[in-house]
């Protein structure tokens, strides 16, 4: 793990520098002598002189600060951490008012098994914990961890805004959590919410025996409320056992006075602790330490029924024999006139809460069927249940994050603005956190991000290219939420048009990320997959405009978004360009490494997918070409819709979708494959190398795996066939038919498709060839979906390093299968000789994908990151993977 250098702020270092900063120091008289001289010249005046000096320095400081006040009002920042100076999309009126209040509270902490917060930087946090066993020891379940080895967990129903139900199965115990928001007369801002937790044995019919009698199993769950801002809480200890009495309360600026109530039956035991902690990412350890301390004192793992001074965290422990059930209620605005707390509490507990939960479940079912119509599209309830889980885990995994990204300082950086030490000094005078807090990175501006996440356990944060696929689903379910998420992502753009590809905002998010991946690099791109959903939304707006049904707020959204999309497109077009005009390659590959079989291309999103063996600026990447073609077409469309000049984007799109030009740069006539181009050799291997380290006294040599190049590389095609080769097909650049323009003496050049007497057209032989390639079992086709790399590739299913197992070198990935299946569906609808072939292949691929994902979900309880081939389509990688694998729902519903 990379060790970060840290700035030295040690006082002793400064003192040492001062002591050694001049050759004349030794000639100066000792302090006592100098002091004596002063006293002799001017007895008793030392204090006066010091006072004069202080006043003089104060005046100078005031003058200095005043002279620089313009700079202080708006400090000059490096471009990398300067926001794009255009209006923020998330500030639009449509995201305020009723929408903001409806979305104020939610399960916005996806990294927790159940985590609730508001969409504000300093929020009240709430969450669930329970006791489990790990490696033979008691452990707290709190954050989603694959190492906890839960048999199953995930949302079964979630509407993204007001309701959700999930099940967690851990070591024979099933926890069912239900979340519900409510607005009543007297509620404060954002309304009230309730959580019901039901704890029962996995199989209620099984029970152990003791002396011939059934033995009840008991367990403990914990629920906490924490003030992220550090404000002290008020406790009513008796409220833990007294009906309708609050247990803890407080006050916050937006929601007013609030109370938290516990409603339970008498057959459970309740204890509590009030704790003081500012760092919320350490909550698990804090509660565990409290329990362990009590265990040593009392012999019982039970909270102490006491609170620390100025406690900002309240933890409830509920213990009982299975099964048991508790309701927890949060009420806002309790200090308002007419708050009517008893009535609101009654509506969110007991029988009334049960009624509301049933009602919400039915509303979800009806809306789900109306939206996706799966009963008409798939075989039965097994498929529909997977569809519900796919949607629920996607929207239930939406999170709110706040913080500052860490941006790598470029090595060639030159100071062209106010000196950095001066900037830090000014901010220190004002009592602010220094803008530049490390010699390794700059801090981005404080930012909010509302986003879905790929995986609650392994990737509980925002990823730029993943989010484009997430929004293809979310936009079908709740368009406003999707527009809000897209707006938040675009608002993260800096003045150059760059967006950090991985968003690690705040301590909770950083706690789940290896240190070496925290810092982002402004040279690194990520596929502009957000353009997929933006284009779909733009086409919808275009249709609404034609029908006279366009909403003013939709037009305002696109007009506000357009300058950011311009900056983003221009950043790609300039920073990721290739040597030849109109070509592109993913910058940032490591050309010096000897540890990797093929240097990774993390920026492409396809990580270890094989590229040119020797990275140079001669490379051309066909997938990025296609992304840029798609983006240019999208920009042209939006420019026309918003009344902006569109000609340059249209010209770029025409150039990039020109099949002749694309084929010249990327098509291998001999194989009929689209390939990358670069400095490449197939003759590379990983071999063990022995290194003797003199520092190791045993003298035993270390073995490391190093790449060996057996044949000199040369410029040419990179002959690896896989997902990258299918990008021209997947993004529909290959036409279903090719129009041939024929020169004749009478008519010259230029036949139009609409004038049937003036042209003839040939079916696209490239299209036909790609359909044949698609169905080849020797290449990508499997009974579980399309594999990521052909079996003919020299690196098929090969490790990239000793520790890097094949990732995009064979397994089946849902996002690329969705794009290819979407194109197949479109081609099956268009006229052409291969329409019937596409129509035959489409249902086969669709059925293969659905059948395997449904089978694996019901066997394992999870959607998976990707699916293995050697294990007959078994899910592998991170789980639950509620990201683009959830696209299986759109595949079921045939929504492309």
C-alpha cells in the first residue's frame, strides 16, 4: 500500500531551521547579555518595547490582510480544483420545494445494512447493528461486509423515496427491516419516519431441545441515532420502556425539535448508552468497545444504561427470544404548535403501521407491473421476483455523500497564481482549513453527491461510468430522481470539463477504499456513459416538443445542463485524442511496468481487457472512438433542442460514424474484426524471477512474477477479439444497410435514399459478418450470455499479475450484454437482409441472460458483479452487486 508523504508541521523542525539559517548566529551575544544591555541602556523598558512591537506587527498585519482582501474574498485556485463557472444544475427550481422535502430523509447510507440520513452535509444519522459471530468471536454487524458471509441480504421492495423492505439472513436468524416515511399535520420539514424490525429464526419449525423442552434462541439488535454535527442529545431513560414516551431528542435547524420513540412488547429487554464521538465511520468499534468493557465489568454483553457528558450518539440495545418485533419512530417538528405527537406516534406504530406497510407494498406492486409489464414478458413469478429485487436494490442503494475529493498534484505543476504558502497563511488567519492539506494532493471544493452505487459491500460510492448504466433503469422508474442524480454528477465538473471518475466523499466513504485508490488524477478519463441516458431523455424531449407536450422545466434542465456537457465533451476531445486527427485513445496507461502481462486501462472501465502490449501515444482505441461518436450525436441533438449552434457537433458525429473512416482506423480486413491499434507483440509472458535482498539475513531469495517480452513489438492491430471489438455494433455505428453512391454520366454523384429510381443499396456485409461472429461459440457466445473475451485470445482467462485474476478476460458482464442486446433488438426492427438473422439471435441471447441470472439469484440470494464460465454461469466478484447487473430487469421488460 502506497505510503503517503505528509507535510511536516512540527514546531521543532521550524526551530531547527531557524537555528541553522545564518552563519552569524554564533557572533550574536547571548540572550542574557543582550537583555542586560537593554536594561542598562533603558532600565524597565522591556515590556514597553514588546508592547510597541506587538502594536506595530498588528498594524502591519491589518494592512497586509486589507491589501490582499480581494484575493481572500475569492482565492485563486489551481484549475484542477476550480469549479466550472456556470450555474449548477442541481440548483434548479424543480429540485427544490416539494421534491426536496419528499426526498429529505432516506436510506441514503448504502454501505450499512440499514442506514438512514437526510440529504444535508451535517445530518442526523440512524442505523441498525446486531450481534453475530465471526472467526469464533462476537462481532457487530453494521457495515455491509462480504467477510460477514451473510447467506442473503438486500432490498425486496423499495420505491426510492418513501418505502422499503429488506431481508437479512445471518447464521440462521432472519431480520426483516421495513422503512416508511410519513407526513402528518404538525410534522416538521421532511416529515416523520418509522422503522420496523422483525427478528425470527430462519426456520421457525426447527428448535433445539433442552431437557425435552424447546429451547428458545435469543439475540440482540442495536439501533442508534447520531448527531453528525456533534450537537448534544437529550435523554429520557424511562422512555425506553414507557409507551408513547420519547427516548431521545434534540433540535436541528431545518426539522426543528425532534424525538425518537421505541415501541415494543414487554417480552424484550432494553438497555442503552449515550456516547460522545465525532468520527462516525468508527461507530461499529465504538459500540463494540462499550460492550466489551461492560462484559469485563459485569460478565454480560449489555449496554450500561448511562450516557457520557454531551453525548451526541444514542444507542438502544433490544434483546429477546426469537421471534420479536420492535417499531422505532422519528418525529420532527415536535416543538411546533399543533404537533399532536400522540396521534402521529399511533399512526407509525403497531396495527396502524402494519396497515400502512401493506398499503405501500401493494402500491409498489401495482406501479412495478404498470412500468415494466413483466407478467406479459417473462415466464413466471421466479423471474418477476428477480426483477423486483433488481429495481429495489438499485434504488435502495442510492446514497447521499458530502466531502472533498483528493486530486493528485501534477508533477509538472507550475505556480502561476498567488503563492501557495501565502494562500495557506491567509486561510490560517481566517481560521479556515487550508485549501492544500498535503504535498500529494489538492482538495476539491466541498461537494454533495446523490448517486446510486454498484455494490453496497464492496463499492458503496459513486463511479462515473457505472452511473450511466444505473440511470438507464432508474430513469424508467422515477424520472425526477434520475434527473437529480445526473445533475449532481455534472455539478462535480471542474473548469476544464473533467469529472473525478470515482467519488470518495467523506470519512465513511474513505473507510471502504484502499489508500492507493483515494487520490484522483485529472488526466484520467472514464467512459461518458451518462450520455446513454441523457440521449434517451433528449429523444423523449424531442418527441414531446413535436407533440406540443414539452414541460418548461425539462427545457430549462437541458439548457442549464448544456454548458456542462459542452465542457465535458471538449475535455474528452482534447485530452484523449490520438496522433491522427479524429482518433482517440485512453490516456494514462503505465508504459514502464514490468509487473503486468498487459498494462491495465482502468480509465476505459474495462480494466484488464487486453490492449497494445507497449503503451504509446500511437494507440487508437475503438471503444473510445465509438463513445465519442455517440457523445457527438447526443450533443448535436441537445444543441438543436435548446437552440444552440449544432453544426460542429453534427460534423464531428458524421465524421466518427463514417464507416469508411472507422474501417480505415480500426477494421482488420483479413479477420473481419474491429481492433485497437498500437505497438504490440503477442510474445509476452509472466515468469518467476528470483531476487536476493541483502537485508534479509536468511539469504532465501524472493520470487516475484515479471513480464518477459520474447519478440520485439511493432505497430499494428491488437488481435484480441471481445467486447471492445463489438462497440461499433453495440453503439449502432454499423448501419443495417450501406447506401452506395454511383457516378454516372447523366446524374453525377449523389443518390438519395428517398429517390428509389436514383440509387441502389447493398446489405451491409459487415453487419452480416458481425451477426455470425456474435453467434460463434468459439468466440463470445455462451449459454449464460456473451463472454468478455474470445477463447482465441492469447490472454483469455489469464492472470494479469500474480494477484490479479482475469476480470474482463472471459466472464460475462451485464452492462455490455445489455448494450449488444439493445443493438440486436434495434437491428431486428430495421429493414435489411439481416433483419431476420438479428430477430433469431435476439431472443436466444435474451433468454440465456435471464435464465442464468434468475437461476443464480435463487440459488445464492444475490445479483453478482459478473458470471463465471468454468462454473456453469455461477455468480462471482462482489455481491450483492446492485449496479448494472440490475439491467436484467430492462432486459426482461425489453426496454432498450
